[in-house]
């Protein structure tokens, strides 16, 4: 495996409650990885630490050669460090958070124009390309409120893709969707995986994790219990906690 | 009061030289004659442009808009300044200011000299200004409703309710009689209106005011003997232009001697026996009372057509007032928006210390009446060395005051934006400032716009409070025109309609904002 994401001993507490308790893992280039686990196990917090959205308490994260580290008790990494890290990391947050005052096209064009100073037509070309990729070429001029939940999530993916990230993070991208709309979002992610994009998704879609993901990190109580690797032939989870959790979805 | 003026005159004598101080003894009526020996002051250092402050809303005959042509400012004091200023080597420029702010205007150096005699009493002005020698001596005239029983004099006013002008010399004389129930007013128009309504039994006003504003009125009549002895002088700020003070006195004296003052007073039909005594001039009338006749002719009620013509005639003035009002209001809106946005962003994103400071400003400012803010900024700040142009002061006062309201609107808008909008921008690697500018504020603006447009409507209305500054906006123009024609009714309706029309675009903006700026905020029909 050629790791593109290396996480080492990450800890994160809110006030005095530890949420992530010293987590280490690596994700290889082009992998589609899932983080699963029961509610409150710290999987969302871990994901939000990966791009510096939540400042980690200690540990180190290296993504595509950019490293952000913090010794226990040392001052938090600077906003500038987080911004450098994020240059290669796109993220789709939980819930619907397209910018409601902009059309879908304008939503996707904004980041290239604001963050990369791209000229308007260049940004528009990028936006049209990524919107086509997520299957929304026909909806570009609509406002988010006039889109379905699945379309909104695909729009949010396109918005992140417009900055050409090396790694994509998804925080429960299908959580708020009715079952009928879930697949159109997951299909987009599979398609992107086929193009070689590295993706990490926090999800409750166990079937998707099992079937489509190269590796699945099972978390419980702030720790990674087990990493399940697809097609390794070792035959399913070994840890009894993982077995119990997955047993519920069998 | 006489002793105060005398004191000032002694001071004047002191400035002019020891020999003249004796000559200016008030007990001698012939002080004018003796003053002639005073040395000529150097007039070269007197300002080339001599600005004099007066209140044209105070009405005829002092300084007022010519009823026949309201774009012209005319009056007894205008004529006197026209004669006086060249003798001082300067060109006279009239500066409009509210009568009760005339002395304050001297302090802020809005003008060198202050006129509009009835408003200027040494009592109100004593510590900061000097007075010239008097240029006019007159008396208080009792005016009653036509047909009411005659009143002999001051004694006859016992137990009666008597109206007069606020802060005038007459008011001071009357207040010394404890039996008189005194009511004071801002303008002579109001005094006579209340007299006709029966709110007061009689009025005593300066003889010139009675001649111009009561004598032509069929419903009123003069009665009784002259009351008191009133002198008009010109005020100037103590300490500035010391050479102007001497030159001014010399010029007034010269005008009283060479007959030019007499001719002006005759043209205005205001020569008094007291003046005759004062300057020892027993000659008959020296000029036709042309200015008086012109005024009476131009201001008496006429046909419907001429009424309409009159309204048309003062339209240019109204237009200038509207432009001023718009200027003040629009600039104040911009100021209020910018400052309000800064305050709101500081409150929401500025951290505890700055946030609390912003909150203190908002809460404090919302509790202070706008009029206080206006007066404080223009007349109060010069005390600490900050002297502002009236326009700037008006814009600032309205802007600072409305910024507090704007800040609350904008804050409500900012808080209505879900937190994850900021996060969504951050994960797109925008800085917080970029996120505010591109994501948060544009959304907040759509929420904020409708209440803001409504705020603007009240700002335009509140801009009328700026009329207390020397700034000829619409309300001030209304006051001036109303006084000129003694017509608060027609002009009032007209001005009210104009305010309404000015605010209409903002009412429309509020409606538009609710519909169009709400794009993306509500579902459109598929």
C-alpha cells in the first residue's frame, strides 16, 4: 500500500470528555475507506480532525505530504497549517449545507474563484465539468432549495471536487436521505473511486462499506477496534465487538 | 440689561482707548457724538468676507425671505449689514442659523457677527461674546385682538396672560412683573396665532415685529404706551478679531451720523422717538417707507391664482431643501450601514471584549434621543476641539444613531444563518473573512434588507431633526416659508407630501427585498 493519509496517535476531547483516544491508521492512494461504528463512537470527530476542522489535541496527521502535528499540551496548529493541509483535502459535511443564496453552478464556482482566484469562465468550466461528473449537468441553474436531497448531496460533492482534492472526506453523506436517494450518492462515490480518488467516508451504510470499500475502520468508544480489508480472504471480523456490531446488520 | 450693555460698552471703550471710555458713559445720550474722536482702527486685518448669522425663520422685518421673491433674503438687518460691511472692508454674507443657536454659532465660528436682534440678549450670551454699540433703540408694543378693551401699559397687563418671544429682551422685562402670566414662543407667528385663538390675552413684542406681523393683520390692533427700552446690537465672539470690534463700533456710529441709518429705518418705517433722541435727529422722514409697503403689499392675502403663483415661486427653495434632505439622509444611511455591519460582526464574531464593547454602544445609542446626539455633535464637540461642518455633523449624528438600529438588524440576520454555512466555507479552504464576505453576509443581507428599508424610511423622517443645525433642509425650509407667508397650513401639506414621496422608494425597496432578494430562500413553482 502506498499511504496517502497517515494518522498517528490522534486524541481529541471536548472539554474533559475524551472522544478520540489515540487513533492511528493509514489509507492508501486511491482507496475508498469507510469508518463505521455505533453512534457516539467518535467517528465524525475523527474525520473532522483529519482536515483540521476540529483542532486535534495531540498526535499527527499527514495527508499528501503535508503534516500537521501537536504534542500533548502544546499550542494548537496554526490556521495556516490547517489551510495548507486542506489544499489537498475536500470534505462533504453532515447535512445539507449548499449555499442557499447561490445557484448550484454558483455554489461550485465559488471556491475556485475565492480561494484560487480563478477567473470566472475558468471557474465555470471547472464547475460544469464536476457537475457533469456527479450527474447534475441539467440542474446547474437551480437554487439548492429546489433540488432533491440526493441532488443536494451530489452538489456538495461537486462543490468540494471543484478544488481538485487528492483526498475526499464524507461525514455521513447519506444519513439524512430516504433510502431511494441513497444509492445515487453512493454510486457517485464509487465512480470517483474508479477514477483513483482517495476517499474516506463516515457512514452507517454497512452494506456499502462491506461491498464497495477497500478498507473499513471499525470504531468503538474512541478507538479503532479493527480494520477490515476487502478481498484479503481472512474471512470477516475477528474481534467480538466488531462481530456484535456487524451482526446487527446481517 | 441696560447695565450689562453699558458694561460691555465700557469694555469697548477700553479697547478703543482711555478717552473714549468716558465718552461711552451710558448716562450721556450724546455718546455717539463724542465717539467720533476715536482713532480709526486698522481695518486691513478685518476678514474680507464678513459672515453674519441670523435666523430668517424669525420673520419680518429683521431677516426674511421676500414674499414676492422667496429666493431673496431681505430685511432691516440685511440692509444694515449691506451698509456696514463695506465700511469694515468686507463683503457681507448671510449665514442661516436657528435663533436660539445664534450665539453658539459664534462660538463655532460659523460666522463673525450675529444679528436678529430680538433673539440676542446679553444675558444669554454674556461670557463668550462682546456686543457692539447699539444701532437701534426701540420699545415693546402691546398688541391685542381688535375690539378687546384697551390696555394702558405695563400696569394694565396685571393678571393677564401675555405672550412674547422666548429669550427676548421683552420677556425679561415682563418677567420682572410677578403679576403677569408670561407665555413665551419660538416665533412671532406662533405668538399672534395664540392671541387670535384666545389662548393669551395680549402680547408684547418688539415694536418692529408688531409693525410687520400685527399691524397688517385686520384681527389685531396696537394699544397702550411703549413698554421698556430695547436696544439692538451686534454680537461677536470675544477674543477673535479684536480689531473688528473697534471698527464695527466706529462704523455703526458713522452710519448713525451720516444719515444712512436713518434712511434705512425710514424705508422700513421703524424710526422711533427714542432713536430721534439718541442720535439727536429731529428731522422729518428722510425716505419713503418703501420696504414696508413692499412687504405689506406682497404678503397680504390675494386671489387664488396669486396664491398658486406664490407656491410656484417658492418651489426652487423647496427643491433645494429636498436635495439637502436627501443628501443628509443618503449619506447617513451609508454611514449607518457600514458602522452597523461592523458593530454586528464584532458582536457575533468579535470575541468577548470587543463584543461587549459593541453591545454597549448599541444599547447606549438606542437610549439616547437623536436630537441630543445632533446638538451634542455640532455644538458640544467644539468644546473638546472637534468642530464639524453642519452637513458632516448631521450625517454623523443620524449615522451614529441609526447604526445602533442597523447593528441589531444585521445581527439578527447573521444569527439566522446556520453555523454549518461557515463550516462549509471553511472546508472549502476559505478564510473566515472570505466566508463572511461571500457566504454569511450575502445571506444575512437578504434577511436584513426588508427591515433595513423600513429603517431608512424612519431615517428620512428623523432627518428633519437636523433642522436645528445651520442646514437648510426640507423642514427648515418649511419653517422659513411658513414664517414668510404666515402659512403653516398649505406649505405644511406640501412638505408632508414631499416627505412621503421621498420615502416611497424605500417602502417599495422593502417590498422588493421581500420578494426578489428571497431567491433561494423559498421554493419556486416547478
